[in-house]
């Protein structure tokens, strides 16, 4: 197995492996496998790479946890990486680097099909299966897509907002990115849903660049430029909690309704407090688990479905206990959460 990381990080990984193997060797009887045999065993394991939209993002940490748990169950080596700050060009660079290094499977987003398709097709042509997670590139040669139907999730948010407002609201949207397909699809699904309510009007759409600080700045900008806004809709995991912070600072709780995405701890806290009305909850851990499982199945010659919809559901204060009970039963996000 050729690691595709260079520098200190790779050195630490190799050092840790060698140290562990040496310690294990000294603690075992002389008849146990040698250090060389131990390293040979490690190199025979399939080597997969998961490329996140942003390294350190709490949503992607949940994807990583699911993928790592499944990799350990399947005897797979999993490397996790991503841009330090969300950006398509850096993501593409990491994807190309994984291909050149000859890994055995790749999990990645398809943030922009025009830009991701050539590299995904390149990987598959070299015998490296690619599964898209969270955001699809359906026109590419990817093996399967595992994740949310982003357009449908946006429609769900719009429908719930119509119910909450009686179909009358002035809406400001904060979206993670104007370039990422998943964010674009969520906004479009939302817009299409509220067309059935003539009293719903979108007055501003701003990008947070997948940054909580920028999301807070944009929320403040919308509320300043459009003081009659009654709804803020955030389409990435960090947007709604940032908007909630601004609404609290300005004393607008109860006057501005907030709807967002995902169930990060602070988002749920704001729902409990009534600052955020509701959130479209996805299954990021299931994306990681099923992505690794499908890569293993494909490598073993089994057929895999072209699309696995990991599902969403809408959580408010009225249904928060149901979500918490479900999470406790599942032991966190995972396979049982695939079908809401």
C-alpha cells in the first residue's frame, strides 16, 4: 500500500504502526508473526480514502465516524482528508492526488459535476471505484451515490415553512455555496415548494462559504437590509445556528423564524430554546458507513445500487424527543437511520 500523504502526517502514521508492531512483537511468544509479516498483513488491506468538503467540519466528522466504524468492521484501511477551508479547487487537487497514488477506493462529493466528472472518470478508468457521498455527480462514472436527495430535502423545508407561517413570509436564504450542487438543489427545492404559497417571497440569497462566521455576517446583512424579513433559511449545517446567534443578539426571537439543516448539538439546543423553529435532519454517519460497505461489495464483485437515499426528516420542538429516542436506540447515526 502506498500512502498518498507526504510529510509529518505520514511519518507519524508509519511511526505509530511500527511502534505498535514492535511493542506487540516483544510482548508475544517467539512463534508469533515477525514485524515484517505484520507489516505485510497491513499492506494487504484495501486502502480507501474519504475526502470531506472541509476537514474539521462537525458534519463531516460524523461522516468520518461512520466510515471509520465500517472500515474497522471490514478490515479496511481508511484515510480521511479534506481542504482546511471548503473549496472546490483544493478538493479536486486532493482527489487527483488519491488517484495518482493508486488507492483502492475513493469516497468523495461531486460538488460541481462539470469539474468533478473528469477526475471521477479518470479514477474509474484506472480501476479505482468511486462512490459519491452527500453530493452526487450523476453524469460521471461513479459506482454509486450515497446520501440525501437534496432537491427533495429543500422542498420539505419549504413545505414545513409554509405550515409554520400560514403561507405568508418574507424570506432570507443563507446557503453554504453558490457553486456546490447540493446547496443549489436545496435552494431550488425550497423555491419550488413555496411557489404554491403566493404570500411567501424570497427577498435575499447570500452565501456563507461553509463558514459560521460568514453565515453570521450574512444573516446580519439580510436583517439590516431587509428589516421586514420574517424567516431565515440556512441550507448548510452551520448557517442556521449562526443566524440564531444574530437573532438573539438583536432581540428578534419570536419575530424571525429560522429553519436549517442537520442536528449538530448547538442546533438542537437552539431548537429546545425555540430560537430555531426546525431543521432538516440528514444521516451523515450512514453515508460514511454505507459508502465503505458498498466499496467493499463492489471490489468483491457484487452489484451495488446506483443510488442509496439515506433519507431526511424534519425536527421541531414537538418531535425533538422522538429524534433523541431514535438516536439512543441506534447508538448514534447509522444503518438503522437509513429509512426514516
